[in-house]
């Protein structure tokens, strides 16, 4: 790659985005190049100012343009229930369901000692303050069902063990339409453990 090649430079930058390989980065680059110059300028401005215009919510850690996100500002949300998630895209996925009406707390990471993420990097002090200030009754731990997510869930439960708040964990099981023979053993085992009565 030549140092003064703007196309190669943009491809290289886009390829660093998660889920974007070299081919997709090249396709995006040429899409922008062959499109409207105004769009390219607007895209550049949006990228250049995103860190200045977006902040983390002072309560839950969600991203937004104000000190408190729209979910924390919504008086219709149930403040007695907080769903604990690892990152903002997890919140977005849960919100897309449209069934959870509580509030959230975003960790912005999971326990991963090999990556240098220990308990001190997780905002659990802020969560404990919210439990007191907002009269929280239940924390739903919705971290991923992997090693880091399970370790984080156990740690959170341990930290909150002295609190009167109920700590629950999202259930794991066979996905809708999934075949048992293709389901991994951990998921299948959890599905059996978390079984419930059929009425």
C-alpha cells in the first residue's frame, strides 16, 4: 500500500471495523467514491464529531446526546427492575423485543483477565448506588452465555449477595426452530435445567 494512496488508506481503515474484511471494505470505499460527494462529506463529518457529540448516560452507561439517555429519562419505565448487559448492542437487541419495560445498566465489558479486564474495570459501584437510589428490586443479568459472560454473572451475583435485591439470570435454551441434534451440549444442558411446567 502506497502512503499517499487515499483509496488504499480508506480500505485499510474500514477493514479495521468489526465484521468488515478487506473485500467488504473495498466495496464500501468504492460505493462512497462513486456516490454523491455530499454524502461522503456528511459521513466524514459524522465520523469526525461522534466522540464530541455522543456521551455515556450518567446513570446506565448507554450512549446518547445528553447526560441521561432516553430510556433513563422515560418516566414510564419500571425503575425497580434493571437489566445488566455487557454492551450497548445487547441493549438494542433487548429493546427490539419490545417486551422489557425496566431500565438497563451497561458494563461495557466482561471479566476477561487475559485481556486485562478485571473486576475494577466493571462499573458495579454505580450499579450498587442505583440499587439504593432507585429502590431496585431485581437485577436481570443478561450477559452472553459464554465463559466470560458466565464468570461475570457469577461475580455480579457474588457482589450483590448482601443486597436485598433479587439477582436473576436470563434463561438459555434451544433456539426457536432449532434441532436438538445440532444444539451444543451447554445450551442443551441449560435448557433441561431451566425447564418449566407445561400447563
